[in-house]
């Protein structure tokens, strides 16, 4: 994976919490399986241990806060949920802009290699899942191929 384009664990958590696949709402505050440690680990494709470490650090920085405790899937155990704070939302927005401005090598439909900004290649709203798919589609030379197969 391209080092300049990859996300670190904290960035993955912030971008995931910015626009995850929400599954439930309770009392006006969004919480459910998607924003538990297990849900974040699954959605952001991060090992659970790294998620708990990242959440702890992000809480200290004031970017993430604990939300309601919920019963997940009708289970007996109550799970802690996490949401972005206002400053966490702003930081996530800055991350989106930062990654849209990064440059990537692109193979044009004519077969030429050129450098373009990620935002020019990945049009529209950028969320964690789209960015992860984009990174996964880079070839072994860290290029994005626009040619049709």
C-alpha cells in the first residue's frame, strides 16, 4: 500500500465515525452496534486492540467522547459507544481535505502515467469506505489505473 496515501489507526477511527453505516437511533443520539469498539473495528478494518488504544488517545485529545451504553443485538452485555466531539468532527473534515489534496500516480485511458490529486480521481463525497476501496484498487506500483479492462 502506498505509504503517503495510507491512513493511521486514529485517522481510520475518525473517518469511520464521521460517516459510518448507522443502524439505529435512540433518544436523538445515534448509537448502536456500529459505534461500539467491535463495530468500529469491523467497519474500519482495524484489530480490536488497536481500536481501544486509538479511542483512548482520541478521548484524551478531546476528539471522541463516550456516548450511551447499549445492548447490542439483544445481548445481555452492555457495550460502550463512541461519537465524535465537535472538534473531532472538524478534525475529520480536515483529514478529508488533506487526503483529497494528496497526489497519486494515475494510468490514463491512453496508457500514460501522470500525477493527479486524489480528489480529482475520487470525485464526490469522500468517506472511509470509498477511500479504503480506492487504496485497495492501487496496483503493485501504487498507481490508479483508469483504463478499461
